[in-house]
């Protein structure tokens, strides 16, 4: 039974809902659909399942892109209603005829919907009955065939070849039974492949007319001269000439060259002194300028060249001038395929690129193409808007504002850095600490990596260079307890921010993941940052999703605490392969809050959404 059917605009204004059903939905399936699918560019999916305690719904939807309307049907997940898709199409067609942007109420649509629902249910029943009748007929035909064929005692015969005597009595046929015995008509498999079949020991001349004569081939092979040689088409190699490796000449006193290729050291001594605190201005506070030059018309029209060849030059030019009544999926496929290939070359996961193209197609299908507008440019604009919506954070990520809000409550702002081994958690923690220092925020580091040798010393070196206090308890301690004591110490000393360094761990290491879940549950940090490498591509997506899954599975609290933000490291090593950022945000919904782009403390910046989108689509 249908639970609910709603019609609302893309702006969120509800125009009509079916009142006759009278079912109150449990939870908020419509709001979840809007947040999880419509705003996250997953509208190309066929349906959405909403599961909460005590409620399980399936939601299906369709769009009227020209009018900007959304039609959503909700029903119980356990029910498989066959008429929902047809009902949505009928309601969409009927409501578009009476829609007026100035109207807010459509009470007169109740009777129309009642008739449409009855028609859809009646068609579904007829279709169900026809399927049942067809199935019964197929079963009866199978039974009749079995009765005619009789019972063969389990020895099914398979015809391997037909001798073709021409007498039609079937005596020349050779059968082989499944139990390993034959019926007396022997078939030579090797000769049958060459086209020669023997039946009862006699060669069939009629079947050998168009076949190869094996005996002649054998005679030719026997009569061939033994002096025949194989001609090689490869390059000739002179056996006398041998390529010898040149030996390195070792001289006691080299004149110009040297064996030490490391960076030169001034005055022959290394500088072991601690670098000064002022390392320059952090890139977080610098605005990145992105040129707004769009692609040339020739580049944007590359994906529509095959389509233009089919329609002809005049037809495509007339369509761009006069406009198209309604865009169809076949019109969008060439441009979407080109966009999908382009995204995949920029390191976007294939599955995510496919979903993005499906969502863009769903948002453009049925929309009227304006005059002097090409389909390729329309698809390009829609994809650009979709990428901006995905990469733009849905909530505020102003850490400085959150730090001051926590300071007013007289408690430190706690940030936990998590990730796999070797991604640069400690180094980028120091970069964040340096950026906070520049904004007059007192910072304290917490060395909670009690697993890896040298981790405490590494963090201690960063703290000494930045002149920041560090809380440490050595190795082989419970990191959750160390973090708790560090937060207590920061509260007593009046530190504004506590940056918690954790051990690197693989996403499938359950003991370490359980320890991380305990640390987050016990200390309830304000921000959980996942540190991932930009150069590993889709592997970072797998790491992030499994980290979230493990934190959810191993949590002992009813309130799940997952990854809040992403810090992408080594962003300066990937050139234009920036698709990992899009894949990670699309998969987790967590925003990219920091981007590491170098080795110094100033090499930390924000993610420029416009720059990423331009790089993905160029």
C-alpha cells in the first residue's frame, strides 16, 4: 500500500500531498532523501531505502526539469508495488497540465489522483495475472514435452555427427551416450574435425567433397625435404659483436665529479640549531586566484562531433539556433560519455563518475534547450554546478570561530588526527599548529602515538621548533588515557586547542581500530580529521569508508561519531589528478578542510572549490 505521495518544487515548497491515504510517516524519510540523494547528486538512482528504528520505507521519485518539480512516492520496503513508476509518470503528466507558478494550493487534484491510482493498480493486477498465466502455460508445455519424449533411463543421447548416407534411415548416425558407451557407430574425432566421417568403418564420399583431403596433406608432409629452414623476419644479429658493459673508472683523486650527491652544506658543517619560530605566513590565509577563462567552443564541442555527423551540419546548427523542445536521454549520452571519460582521467572513481553522469542526466532530461545553446555546453554547466554542490561543505568549517566558542565555555577545542601509516599526520599536525599560532591561539600537542618507535621524538621536535608545549607519557601506554590527561592538563593551563596525534593504522587492523574508537568515545573530540594522501587515488576512498565503518561498528555509544573532515596531504605531487578529493567527499560527505602542499610549516591551504572543478573539467 502506498504510504505517501508528495509534489514539491526544487526550492522546497510543498504544492500537494495525498490526503486520502492518511498515513503518518515515521522519522523523516523525505528530508533524508533530499539531503542524501537530491543535494548529493545521487538523484540518478532508481530508489532510496530509508531504515530507522521502527520504520523501513522505499522512496521513488521523478522530476519535471522544465517546471522544476519533484514527485516522490513512499511505501513500505517489504512491499513490492509494481505500479509506483507508472503512477509517478501519470501524476507528473496530469499535474504539469494544471501547474501554475502563482498557485500554492491544488486541492482539486485529489480526485484526479484517485482515478490515476485506480488505473495504475488495475494495470498492475492485469500484468500480474498475465505473468501467472504465461508461467502456467510454459509449465504445461514442459510437461507435455517430457511425456512425449518418455523416460530414457538416465542415458541422454547426444548426436556427435551425422554420416549423411542419403538413404534417410539414420543408420549412418554416430551416437555417444553419457555413460561412456556408444551405439556401435564409431566416430573419429580428429578426422571429423577435418570433415571426414567414418560410419561402420566405411568412408562417406559424399561428405568428403568439400572437405580437406587429409591423406594428401600427410603425403605432402612426408615428401617434404628435411633441408627446409624457417625464415626469421626479425633483425639480423652479428654473433661476433657483443655488447659489453662499460666499467666505472675509480680514481683516487677525482678531478671534477664526486660521489656525494647530497645537498651542499655551508662551510662543511651541518646546521644543528633550531630554526626560528617565524617561518613566514601560512598559505591558509592567502586567497588563491583562479582564472575564469572558459574552454573554447571547439573543445566544448568535441563530445558532440559524432552526434553532429549523424544529424548533419544544418540540423545541428538549426537546433542550436532554434532550440530543442525537450532534451532526451539520447541527446545527452555523447556529451555525458565524454565527461565521464574526462573525470576518470583525473583520477575520479569509475562508479562515482557514472553516478554523477546519471544524476546530471536526470536533472536535464525533459528540460527545454534555449536558443543559441549547444547540448555540450548545457551538460558542461550542469556538471560544473553538481561538482560545486558536492565539494562545497554543507556546514560551517570555520575552526577559528569554533575555537573561540569553546574558549567562552572555558574548555579546550580538541582535534584528533587519524589515518593510515605514513600519510603525514604528525607533519600536518604541526602545520595546523603553526597556522593557529599565527591567529594568537595557544596550542598544546598530545603525543598519543604510543605504538610507533620515534613518534614521540618526532612530535617533540616539532614542538621545540614551534615553541609549543607537548604532553607525553612515553610508549606502551593507553592512548585514550593519554589523550584524556592531556585535555585535563590543557584545561588547567588555559590552552585553547589540543591537537591529538594518533598512531597510523590500516583500516582492517581491528585491535588498533578498536583502540581508536575507544579514544574518540572516551574524549569526545570537537573535530576528527582523517589524514589521507592525494596521490593514492581511489585507495584513499577505500581507507576513508572503512575507517567510518569500523568506527561505527566498534562504537560502544548509541551516538555514532564518524569522520568530521578530511586533510589531504602531498597535494603538490598529483598535478591535475585531483579526482581523489571529489571521490572522498562524495563517498563520506565530509568536507576537505585542509590541503598539504609542501614540506614547510607554511605549506597548508584551503581547498579551492572553483580551482578543483576547473581542473576536473578542463
